[in-house]
C-alpha cells in the first residue's frame, strides 16, 4: 500500500489543477487519458512525471486501461525522441 494517499477531492489536487491548466506546466506529451510534464523540482535533468487525467487516490484506483496508457507513456518518454 502506498505511504502517500492524496485525499484531495477530485479537481483540487495538484495533478488535477495541472491538467486543468490552473497551474502552468511544461508539457512533454498529452492525450485523452494521460499527461507527461517536466518536474519543476527535478534532481536529474529531464526528470518527467506521468499522470492519468482522471483523479485517483492511488495507483490501485486506476482502471486497467488507464494503467496501461500510463505505462505505455512512461515507456515512450523513457525511450525519448
């Protein structure tokens, strides 16, 4: 079980706000289900975060389609252009 669980209501967590455009983000990729963006506090150059667009408290709350889309995007980002 994850040690961090986001208890923000849907639409109010930092990821929902990034997706809604309320917080600026340097987007790397975006589609209907996912978003990849540069980490503002990156420790290593190029550190990119990937999220699904639907609010979920933990990874266990993702649908199989959302999980597959996120993993596919992680793989694509890791491979680079």
